[in-house]
């Protein structure tokens, strides 16, 4: 492993040629990858987070345990100070019952693989709802003018993610209205419950959960994700047996909000300590699986970045804030509170938030970055192409950088936001399902992601122009 | 799905602006990806090859079945003609016994996970060999001047693949001398057998086989791969108990060569039928696992390329040869025979082999190409960057294009050779092991690989300059 002599670090502060600066950057980046691949702790940290603590739904006991753990790792890795920023988060439980079956005209029952959508109400009195089914692919099929009558029915939303889109995130985005808004759209036209085709390209029997949003102007009806195989089967079966009913039973429950918080570790800058760069992922996860890719990977990428930079003897110019956000999955209250306080810091003190990075797209092999920044800052980031070329990191596209850091966009001056872009082909196989577990994260891919994240932080720290 | 009107294809033959040509290429490439992702058959073909036929060691009955199957798929997909090019291949069997254990000074036995290296002799009389062990990391530690005495011992080669290299193939290349040449190096200094640390970054109990080469000037001694976990454990245990012995038993056997062959499907060009472009992978595999990534993926990439081009109505300018090579793993006799006959075709008839492409690096998400070509042809291929950018295919590096097609380099004029480069981070987890099975290939990644392979073939066909 190459350790960077402190002499090299000195270069970044002085008047040096661009060539020498590029050499210095190149050696720094190489030392970061060597440390991540040769002495990495991200994988063991992910094992601890997923196997010892487990899934971490906002408001749960395990989320609270994860907060303590994350803070202690930051301390062990040498953060100057750590604290919890209190955030009031929702508390919801899936319950113990999530059952559905189809009942044919001949009375034959077929069990369906389902799980409640996050935030769903239970079935009335937690009892079985039985109703006929209509199948739609688009929400506007439920508009009054469409002539579809959903009154008293269960609506199956069965639009698949588009397989020909190369970007699986775009395919997800093209289908997510069914999960987010389907329940209220169906309720507004009289439905009693909804089943939503799971958001994955995989054809299997895994249901994938995720947040729904109830509108205030429609009844709150129970909503469940159904596996892709079951959704396709049910839609097909209904063609030959339109009188088929579905029985659904859920006992989800919502409780009073509770106080949890964002976990923050700070490392004070040596040259411009009043300028803040934030780097993070979200600590909360859904309550099935282990939140390994979503977003255990982002959590350990963040912690590993701190560890790597300390290990190679890096001395940050700006103040670096390592943040494990709470409540990304069902409210983004952690991200909103962080941005609110950052705004206060910007206004009331001499601090300024110049940049933020997030890892919340899985632990797969890193391909590049989504850039959400001014034209000038975007050009700075795109100038890193050659530095990342040896690591096969090549995507420098504009796009959303991450849910948790996105509220920082409203700050003035506008901070530069970057999102780590891992390869996305496998992400939705696991996302929000019982299979988002440690065993489905690859050690080297996770380490390469951590190195890429850490390298980008160093380059931001060294080269992001200060606000005028 | 977009199907290309034949009008568009016409453009490539006429005098058109570069801009129109780029538009036409872009639409063609898009239609290829749409077909692969929307109507792909590669995954089902791989299931048939791996689950119905199974592994396919040269000389085996299953390799012969795979030849018949491959030829029939080419016929079903509309090749103008198909044939088998006879190739005499080795016949070797692993046998039924591959056992090893360590015997401590206290007599305690610990079983070790091993498998014979390909081509190894059995232990003498197929009986147990028991001997003390010496551990080395480099072959030159066995040189006479090193002072190491291996007489009567079992040598454990225990150099790990370098984890800090980003390119796992380079890490493999940096450790492979232990497997390929370790047995003869050890035998020359008196050893009775060797164990070779499996060539993978993974720390697990899977042994990974692969070919060894016996020198003529040293005794042929038995050689086995040992899992990384067992190799590390054994090396560590020997430090505290140097008197520990290892027992090894193998009953491998070599037989007379048998005749099998390369499977070839030809599609005659419409403009320059005398110019041949070859595209292929290798049909044979090792005899553990199912040869799913190595090289079932390359086989189905090749077949899918034919299917896709027919489905979109492509009309090739040159003659395309789809080739499933035999015997890549332990002799490359298929690749050598193909090049020998290509040389005869070049000399004796009016044919000329202008290009060849191979897929033999797994079914993972495609990253780009290894280019083995003249400077001018390399520039042509690098000119495709923008066309492939929407598909995240970005590597256009010079390098070896594939074992099977590499003998074509000796032809005059020199053909342009391209190798498909999938992401390599997971490849050596499975390579040559019992886990190189269908279940470890991802459907979309396999389909993206097929599309990338097919698109490159079309671009070669349309834009590779003809020899002067």
C-alpha cells in the first residue's frame, strides 16, 4: 500500500502547476483505492450493521441501536466531534399478518406473495377483505371519464418496469406512481384495497415494499405489493375467470411520532474550516430484509471514507461532515432537518455549506456520479474524468444526487451536490425486499464504491471553488 | 421495440454524410439493445446449455451433445449453412477421488477442500501420498540456488491474487504461474505433489481448477487446487506445527485423443461476401460447475447475436461466421485449427478474414472492448464511443481479444480482433469452480452483453475498412 507523504499534501495549498496538482491528485486517489481494497473495513462494518443490528425502520428500536453504533464507529475512526441531530420520525409497524389469496369461481384458493406497502393502513378491523378485482396499468384508467367502476373492488396495478431502458432507475421512476399514488387514486374511484406489482425487473415471487402517500381527499385503503410472478399470474387468471375474487388481510398500525436523529461526525478543516462539505447515506431502512444495499452500503461507504482518509494521513482543507441520515424511506425528515439547520448555520454564523455527497444507490461496482450543481461546478467535477479512468469510473451525468441531500439545494449559495452511481442492473432485484441482505453485497464492489466516494470527497475538498 | 426500416440500412451502401451514417448507426444500435432486452433468448439458451447439457469438458459426451445443440440453434436462427470443423481434442477425466487432509504432529486430521488441476496425473497407483509440506509464494523460491529442499515434499503455492489491482484479470495473470507451471517447478526440485492456492479474490472453501502444463524435463507429479480459506489455514497451521504432513489422493486419468470440433454457422454477406468476420465463444468448459460464465455466456452471446440481427432485419455486408470453439480450456486446439484453415482460405481462395470478435470473460454487465488491431483499425473502433455511451459501454482499451481468436493474428493481412469486456469484479468468484452455474448469471447483464456484442459486430461489418 502506498501512503502519501505529507509533502505531497502540501502541494495543494501552494502555487503549483496544474500538472503537479494532477500528479498529486492521482497519487492521492491511488492511495485511497489501495487502502480500501487492501485494508478495507466496509464489508465487516456492513456485516455488523445488517447481521447484528438488522433492519432499521424509522422509529424502531433497531434504528436507535444503529444510531448508537454509527456514532461509536465515527468516534473510533477519529472524528473530531460527533453528535445526534434530533429528528422526529414516524412510527409504523407492518404487523404480523400480510396474507392474500385469489378465490376462483370454483372456490379454489391460490395464495399470493404480498407484503404491505410502507404506511398502509390495515384492513378494517384487521379482518379479511374480499372483493372482485380489476386490473389497470395506468392511474388515469381510474379517472371518472374512463368509465371504469372500481366501487367495492380491489385494484391490481400491473404495469411492469420497462425492460428496454438501460437505466434501471429510470424504469423504476416510470412505474413508481402505482406504488406512491395508486392507493388514493383507486380509493377516489371507490376501491376498497389495492395490490401493486412489485417494482423490479426480476420475475420471481418476492414482494417489494416501499412508501405510499395517502391524499387527504380520498379514503385511506389498505395497499400491498404483490410479487411480479403473482401479479402476472393474477392478471392472466382474471382474463379467463373475471369473477375471481381476492382476499386480503393486513394488520399494519401507525403510532405516535418518536424522536430519533441524524448521526453526525465532524472533522475540522485546516485551511477553510468555515466551509462545510457533507457526505452521507441513510441509516434507516425498510423493515424486511436487512437494508444492506439500501442503504447499508451508503452508511458503510460514509464511515469507510472517514477511516480511509485518516489512514492515508489526509488533512482536509474544509470541514467534513459525515452524516447518517434518518427517515429517508418514509418521510425524508432527516434530510429536511439537516438542510434546515444548515440554512440557519449559513445565515447566523460564518459557516457555509459548499458541497454534499450521497451514496444511496447500492453497494455495486461504482460507475460514476450524478451531478446536481452549477455549470461551473459541474465542469470542475467533469474535469476528474482522467483521474478516475484507471478505476473504470466513467459516468459524470447531471441528475438527482440523493434524497437526503436534495433539500440542501435550497441553500444560498447553492452547494454542489454529487451522488455516487453504482451499476444499477441488479439493484431492483433486492431493493425493498426480504433479499436486501448482506449476502447479496459483493465485498470488492462495496470496497470500490467506498474508494470512489472517498476519492470524490478529497477532490471536492481540494478543488471546489469557494463561494465569492 | 423499434424495428429498422430497410431504407435505413440502405444508407450504409451509398454516399451519405457522416452525420446521416451516425444517425443510422445509432438507430441500429438502439434496435439491437431493444431486441436483446425486450425479446431476448440468451438467458433461456444458457439455461438449456447449462442445465440440460451441463459441463462440457473437451472429449466428453456432453461436449459432443453441446456441439449438436449449438449447430441446431444456428440452423433455427437462420444461418445460411452450418458445419462442424473437426478438431482432435484431449480426453482427460478428473476421476472420482480428490481428497486431502493435513495430519498434525498430534495425529489430528483436518480435511482440505481441493480438486485436481486439469491435466494432472493421479497419485501413484491412485493411492494416498503423504508427505511434509513446504510453503512458497513464488516459483523461483524452488530454484537450486534458493536453498529450499523440496525433495520428498508436497509444495503449497500460496501467493494470493493482488487485491489492489482494479483489473481482476491482471491479478489473475499475476498469480497464474503457480497453477500453470508450479507442478513442474516443484517436481524439478524433488517434490512429490503440489497444492495451488485457488485463483480467486474470494475467501471461501471453493477450489478452482484450471489447466497445468507439465514440462518434459521434470517428473509429472499430481497437482490440486486448494481453496483460499484452506490454503491460508494450512500455511498458518504449518507455522506452529512445521512437522504437519499432508495426505493427497487423486485418480485422474488421461485417454487417447478424440475427434470433436468447432461448430460454425455462416451468413453470407450481400456486398462483400468474400470478406469474413468471425464472432464466437468457446463451447467447452471445465468439468465442475456448469461452465455458465466460462464460457456459456460467450456461446449464448454468439447465438443471440445471430438471432438479434435476423430479428431486426439486418443484412450483412460481409460474410459473418458464428463459431463455437472447442478445447479453449486445455489446449486451444479449436482456435488453432480455425486459424490454420482461415490461413488456407486466405491463400487458396478469394476469401479474406478481416475481423474476429470473442466473448470469453463472463456474462456480467458489458463495459467495453479489448482491441487487438492496427492503429488505423483501433481508431475506427474507438470512434464508436459516442454510439455506445447511452449503454454505459465505455472501455476501448488495447489488449488480448480472446484465446480462441488469438491465433488469427498470424494471418496476413492481419484481421482486427475485438474481445468483449464485461465487468470483471465477480468473475473469479465463480471461474473454474463448482459455482460457475446458471444461477450465478444475471439475466439483464447477459442480455446487455449480447446486445453489445451484436452492436459491435454490426459496426465492424459496416465500417471496418477493407484490406487494400
